[in-house]
C-alpha cells in the first residue's frame, strides 16, 4: 500500500510529465486557453494513460522483453523482441485514442469541436508514449503499479494543463507587455511553475534523516569528540594552574 501511495504522489508532484520532463508541451500550450477545454483534454489523457500503460506493461512482460516468450516453451526463451517496443506501444496508444475520439464525438460534440486536431494528436503526444517508456525503463514490477503509474502520470499532466489554463484566463485582463503576450508569458509562467514543482523534490525520499545505525554511529562519534575536547580543556586548565602555582 505504501509503495502505491509513494508512486502515486511521486508521479504527480516530483516526476510531473510537464514540469519535470517537459513532455506533451504541444497540446499543453495549444489547448490551455480555456479551462473547459483543458479539463476535457486532461481527462482524455488520464484515460489513455490509465489504459495504455498497463496494456503496454503486459506486452513488455510477456512479449517484448529478452526471454519474455519463455511461457511459450524453452525453445523461445532466447528470443528478444524489444526492437518492436515503439511500434507496438504506439499501436496500442493509437487504438485507445481512436476509442476516446469516438466517445467524445458521440457524447460531447462541443468539446470535440473545441479540441479539434489535438484530440487525435494524443496518439503522438510524447507524454503518452513517455508514460509507457518510463514504465519500461523503471522496471515496474507488477500490473497494479503500472496502472497506478498511468493514472498518476495522467493526473499530473491534467493538473499542469488545468493550472496554466486558469492562469491564462486571468492574465487576459492583465497589463502584460506587448512582446510577451501569448506564448511568451505562457512560457515564463510554465518555467516558474516548474521551479515551484521542484520544491517537491525531497518529498517521500526519506533522505532528510539518516538510518538508525548511522544515527547511532554519529552520536558515538560526537560523544567521543566531546570527551576529547573536554580532556584538552582540562589539560590546559591544569597547565595554567601549574604555571600560576610556580609563579607564586
């Protein structure tokens, strides 16, 4: 349970797709002019990541990894199909995006028209493919954690585009210098938000306090050092007292 919580919060705040790795910036910048549009695209990204990351985990585990085909028999144990990772991952993502596009067009035509070309472009959104590739490189051990990673990465991207959309709606009424209007001020705000998210870097790491053994060793060393200092002070005091006695 603790492992799931740690992965969830770390993927949202520390390894945020936008502010930590700057993935999915094209959609992030283009569809963040209105909060309503940003919410729709963010929800679509959460759904696609939640489905494709565990599906690609299964593909990687039982088909693509070196030796993944051992379940078919010992003669297949030496096969390595990892060179097909990009093709199969993108095929899975494109299938899910097509499903999302059909559902959005059916139930929310206004949102479908607002998103325009950027809805089908989720298929080539680097944040979506990045989620599957990060899952692969980090060797996530089970499908439950892969599902968790997909949802939490999607939520992190959703929060990023929602935040910038809300800010961009407000700064329309601000006196922004002419050269910075539009994408200029958006890039500056994104950079500042990225710096803000770096403050979460120490969260859940547990590096602020050393382990108990290290603490014990440190305490012993400090006590020994204190004893040495006290002994030096006492020796100096004795020497001073001896010199004073001789002078008298």
